[in-house]
């Protein structure tokens, strides 16, 4: 696409996605890939507005197998391969997944991105919220939600499996649950200390981790933590109202992914302005 095709302002300039130039790709190839090209065009528009790179990790929340797992590492490494020193926004949509994989993913992101913000348009739940703790700021809007990070084993909350009664019935499972809670709390504490809560006291950080990782504040693993609650907890949140010009474009991009990932039966899409990988459902 020509530079003119990426203009988003009104007036004499063409509106998204209309431009005067034809695609450089062959017509049949462009048509086959048109959904991706249109998404990447909007990514470039958003980058122009923010002055930051934008990359996307978008999981199909309605597919149980679309969890954070070890396979994500290679996809995200490729996605971040051309970031360099640029400040970067990560648009994240996920229900969560494996804590070991989350640790590896966060380590990769921290090693690659020097200035990270995370954009949550709809939901970054469970270990998706854990990833958000690695950012210096979380961008949220009217539809955004985070969630508790309390771990589960065998579809049961670890907080239940550490009860003394479980220890008598299944001691190995009881200990695994205890270790899972320890791992989650340690990871969340480390991320907050080095990130958005750097300089805060250990007690302040511990209170946030306790609220997110236990049932004391949020009683369901699916509890909705909106921008108000996230801010009240002490997280660094920037709220964009629904009529904000940047939010309108972010919401449009989200809608494109939500539609395309369902239509194409994908589990996940990893995408930037020039790189794109999708994982198909089996």
C-alpha cells in the first residue's frame, strides 16, 4: 500500500482503508490475504498516532485449547524480531494458560522490549493479567477486563487443594498446589517490583499480589477487574474513554481480530505491521 493509503484523518486525505494506489501484491494473493492486510494497515495507522510500535497477541477466548503455552515463545520471538529499541505496545487478548510458559514469555518480552505498554481491549485474564504486570502501564477502555491470577490444577483452584483435608487424601496434589501458588506469587511480585510498582514498598506490592492471587478479594477466577478496580489496586492504568480517537481505532482493530479469528477457525494470531503468524484449530 502507498503511504497515502494509511492516512486516517479527515478532509482531503483518504479515509481508512481507501487509497488511490493499487496493492503491490498480485490481485489473487492480495484478495486471499485481504483480512490480514487490512489489519496491518490499521496497525500502521495506530503506530502513527502513538509514535510506538504495536504488536498483537490475540487468542480465541472461546477455544479451550487457545491457552498460553510453550509454543507461543517462538511466535512472539519472531513477532518482536524487528522491534529494536522502539517503545512498544502489546495488544493482548487471552484467557491465560500455563504459568511456566507465561514466565518464559515474560522473560522474552522483558529481554526484547525496553519500553512496554500492554493494551487490553477486551480481556487478559488469569496469566494474561500476569503478563500485564510486566508492563510499565496498562491501557484499558470501557470493555477492558483483567482477572485474578490464582492458579488452578486439574480444573480445581489451588487454594482449595492446599486445604489440610486434601493433604490427607492426595498429598502430592496438595504439595503441587502449594508450589503453584508460590510460583505465581513470586512471579507477580518480581514483575511488579521491576515494573509499574518499582519504588513502592514491599508491603504495598504484597497487598496487590495477595488481592490478585487469592480468593480474599475476588472470589471467582473469572471475576472482572475493570479499569477502576485495577487502578484502586495500585496498578498503573491509563483509561481511554469510548469516544477517544485512539480507542476508536483500537476497538476497530479488536473487532477485526474477533471476527477473523472466528471465521478462519484460528486459535491465535500473532501480528505486527510487517509480520504475521496464525495458529489454526485442529
